[in-house]
């Protein structure tokens, strides 16, 4: 951009697989660089970098170092509490930004943070920003009781560097009463 408010576009720098990008042919002057799209599974930055382009010189943005925080992947496994080897499809867990579970977590892409388990009892959610969240089961698998507990989960910078956070959740099978009269 040619203005600090980043409204007058000059050109795009698209990075390659090693994170390098170039914009050639700029007239000498002051420019402002702002990320408009982060790589997949990374958090974009709102920071604006000021760059002075001089004749015959190559300019490195921020000394050649611009980093993005990696977004975490939440993985959930649902199993039978009495038979942990039995994995449960069809469970739904919702993640919240408050411990009272009133505000559903919204991911950077606009999706709500809800995981539904598949046939293998596993489900996943990509794009979670570091923070403290609460989750609870919002739909039990068929034939199982819903778990009423609210659980706390912290996704910190160390976790996002590794990328994955795993949550294991169990349910009790529904139970009935059999009465026999003679």
C-alpha cells in the first residue's frame, strides 16, 4: 500500500512454500505492507510494516522475519464409559468462550466450534486460536446418556506449535428398568 491506512493498493506479495515472496518494480518511496490472507491453519496478523524502497537496494520486510501463530486442531474421541474400547459415533461437543456455556466459540473462518464424531468415534476441528475454552456434550450418541459436565480446555502457544489438542470423552449407555410381576 502507498498509505499507512492501507487503502491505496500497490501490489501483492504471495509467498511460496518456503515463505518467501517478492514484489518488483516499485518506484522509490515509502510503502506499507499488511497481511491480507494467512496460510491455512495459521492466524493472520493485523500489523502494518513500513518499508523504505531505495534505488538499487533489496529491502527485507521486518529484517526478513515475519511469523504467524499456528492454529490448533482439536481432536475428540468418544467412547463407552463401561467399555472404553467401544468407540461412539454421532456424539456432538460444542466449545464455548465462557464457563456458563452461553457464547459458542467462533473460529477465525466464521464457523462455530462444534465437533461431531464419525463412525470410528473420532472427530476434529481445525483453526482454534490460543485461549481458554469450555466444552460440553450437546448431543449424545444413540442409546447413550448425554454427559452433563462442562470441561475446561486451554490451548496455549506451546500447544499450537505442535498443532493438536486431544480430548477424550465417555458416555454411559442408557439404562432402563425391568419390572416383573407374578
